[in-house]
């Protein structure tokens, strides 16, 4: 399996949660971000955090914090671009970046392995996750070699929808089971946090 850097995308505005840093909310006594890190760290050759604003608020996690350089909150693609650029500059030997949302506390422990297996099998340039028939485009595997194409799409074409951009390339979609829980459950609202407390009891 090729070296893979993980980026945790925490650059959203959390409007449905009432603002603030959604990943810092707690589930069963642990922050969502801590849970995401625990899931991804064993699978990746290092992690970075994509977040805007003062990076000091994440200092306890000891991760490099990389901000978007595309203005006006351009969405997850801007965070992915920031991660690809950071990887090219700081870890030039790494060819692949895994992205995951910072509000998904139950991510699969085989995410990177299955993405790479699908990429090789389908000779794909990109991979995304799917569960229960729903694609999760933020949960993906990205080739660092596509970073210039992505910058052009974002800055010149104002292409901000992930699936619109990924449709241009060979894309592998990998399915996960949703029992006993959907591994891509994301906590967007206060009600989701309440449900996550129950799901945490089912999580291994």
C-alpha cells in the first residue's frame, strides 16, 4: 500500500450546530475530533487538520493545521486542495491523500486499505466512499498529482461541488455495510449528537 497522508476536514461553518467548532463537541466523554484521529492515525502516514481561523484552538492535538488559501469558504474541495498542496511541499514522497470529515466519529478502520485496493483494481485516479446507497464524496482518496487541475477548477471555473469535479476522472466507489451502524454517520445537529451517544455504545 502506498504512503498516504490523512487530512481531517474541519473548515466548515457548522451552521446547523449553531456555529463554533463542531469537531470539539463531545460524544460519550470524548471529542469527535479525538475519535476521528484515533480511527485514521493507524491507517495513515501522518495526519493534518484543515481548519480556518486561529490554529491555536487545536494545539492539544499536535497536528499541523492547514488553512484554505481559496477565499470565501469555497467548501470541502478547498480543504482538499490545501492538503494536496501541503503534502507536495512537506511530504513530496507521498502520492495519495485521504480526506475525511471531522464530524464523522465512527469511520471505518479499513478505509485506506480498501480505497487503495479499489484504486488498483479499477485503475482509478480517485476513490470515494458509499454506504446504504449514498455516496460520501468528502470521504475520499486523492492523487496529489491532480492538485493543479483542482486549483484551476476551483479558482478559474468556480467548481465547488465535489462530485462535479470527480466526474472528470476515473473514480472508484467503495461500499461499506451500515450494520450495526453507518460508519459515515456525521454529527451535524444537536439531535445528531444525542443519537451519537447511543451509537457510541454499538461502536467497537
